C-alpha cells in the first residue's frame, strides 16, 4: 500500500493542473473527474501535455498493465473529489495539500475513505500478483 501512494500524488497533481485551467469550479471538477476515468478523454490530454503524459507513463509502469493503470485513475478520481472538497475548490490550496502528501505519501493514503483504502489495498494486491516471478536457478 505504501508504494502506491506516490502514484496518486502524481496523478492528482496532473488533475489539479487540469482543474486549475478550467474557469468554472463545478464544471472543472466534473471535467477533471471525467478525464481521469475515461481513457479516451485522457488520451486527448496526454497528446497535448507532456507532464500529464509523464504521469500516465509512470502510472502504467507502477500498475504493470493497462487494467491496473485504469484502476489507478479510478481511485485518483475518487481521491480528487475529496481533495477539491478539502482544498475548498482552490487550486492553490489543493496543490499545498499535494505538496504535503508528496513529503509523506503514507499519511496522505491514511486520509483516504474506507472505500478508497480498500480500493488501494486491492490494487496493491493485484499489482503484486501480476508481477513476473523471478526464475529459480
């Protein structure tokens, strides 16, 4: 579980950047959540934003496959909604929360709801299960 928290910080930094770029707060959050959940919408952003592409590549690397990468984004969307609430929908406040999370990802993960923690634990187990085993010599 501890190894996955940085992924969400990274994905959420990209999400906050997208959020900040949209004028209307409610619309911005809805659009950001939609982009996080939809691979098709995400691809449109990734084609234009190298920073988002870098975060996407990192999520794929950690997830190990596209299915786990998608689960990372789905969890990030759930956490993003809480982040917007806790940051009073202020992109600067949200970035401050993320900066703190980057320094202590485990503490950040501990703020997740029970549902989010369960999703994170299941994802961690799935990623561990899908890792190739080392051959025995």
